[in-house]
C-alpha cells in the first residue's frame, strides 16, 4: 500500500479494495536509521473507487492503537522529520538581482 498521509494518530493508505471498517491491520514503517516500527491499527474510514478523487484517492484510514511510550516517541520523531523534509523541499531559492 502507498501512504498518502501520516500523523501521530494514524495513516491513510491508498487501496483499490480497502479492508472493511474495524479490520485490525499491522503497519510497518521503515525508519531512516534502518530500524522498523510495526504498529497495531484499525480501519476507521474507507473510501471507495468512486468517491471524491480530488480530496483523497480510494483507500482507508487506519488509527494507530496501543502504542507504547517508546513507539509513540519513535512515531512522533518520524512524522516530524517527514514534515521538516517537506518544508525544506518546498522552499525555492530566489535570486534577487540589484
């Protein structure tokens, strides 16, 4: 699955055939330091193929559950790093000539 959005509370994955609401799903995130973080989630929202494609593609929203303090901290750091990279990537260098 391809992740479209992620936060400290959950993740939205694209899927042509999303799992049913309430499904329990294990999600593994590959962190930059070579470690992996495997989290328990449950499907809290699904969007079919014929929904509003301009908001989110077809898929499912998964809520992270039962996080330990260590997992919560690792996830928080992962999300913050992604946000920081996105901010840096979106900045353009502007050359001002005098």
